[in-house]
C-alpha cells in the first residue's frame, strides 16, 4: 500500500464538503474517482498533494514522489515543449524525453513554445512532463478533458503503456465514464456534497484491451450512471 486515506473530512466556511472518506491506493494501482460537480474530487487530490493542508483525518503516504497533472496544462510559456518536460529533473535524459514526446503525439513540436500549441497539445506536454518526473503516485485531475474523443482514447492507451513500464500508481479524477472504464482497476463513486463513498467497483479485465461494448462494460456503465445521475 502506498497511500491510505482515513476518515478524511474537509469543511469550507462552515460548509462540509467531504465527510469521512476512506480508501487505499496500492502499488501499480489505477483508481478513478467519479461523482457530481462539487463533490470534493479535486479537493481530495489537493489534500494528497499537500496543496490543501487544512483538513481532518489522516493521509498515510508510503511513497517518495507524487506527481500531478492539473485540469489546465500549466506549461511554462518561456520554455519549449522539450524544456518544459526537462525542467522537472536535474539530470537530463534526452532519449526518455524524446520517447515521451513521441508517445503523447508531439514529435516535431519539441522546439515549439506553448503559445504556438493548442490547449490539447499543451496538456499532452504536461502529461509527458508528469511521467518524466517519475513519481511513485501520479494524480490526474480531468487531465484528458481538453482532448477530442479519439485523441483521448489514444492518450489513455499511451498512459497505460507508460504506466506498465514505470510501475507507478495513478489516481485520477474524471467525469467521463468511458475514460474510467478504459483505464481504471477500481472506480470510486462519490455522493453529492458532503461527499461520501457510495460504491467502489473493481474491474478485473486487462486495461490494455478492454471492450467497452461488452455486456460487462455496458452493465457497469449503467450501474455508474445510476449512481451519479
């Protein structure tokens, strides 16, 4: 186990946002968190990352490095794509940087500055940077929402490929059921505010070749929709 969340509670200005949430993240895990807007999904990631410090409960971390891909790209405008990725590590590994640039579909754009790229391309740069950072646990907050449907599916496959090689763990927030069904080993569904865990689903199928049109996927999609709609 690399992360344990115990009795997590968070209040904003006397408004309780999170109420007694408990779950674990294990080595080489991929967990998706889903729920209504305002249910505290991003807040949970921010607490884990140490950005939000005022909370009740316990966060037990058994990992050295935590990476974070935010909803927006957060690329540095004065650096090229290559330099934006390189900056997160002291020792430069040109081969790995170029491999990641190719995997996220930015080959040929490594010398471009962010203002010359689309929002989706900048986000792909952020994803490559997060994997180059080499975290034990990678947090992803709706990291694929700026990508079109086909590109999103391609990126999910690329993330799975990188994840298999890196052997890290991923905790992602998403509103997209198919995204969660494609990549996650477990899917946690949160209630509306104050959020609690309504249900946790486990997916046993290999996340590299899942068939979203299978009867199992269709049934699971309906069960999730019944909870979040």
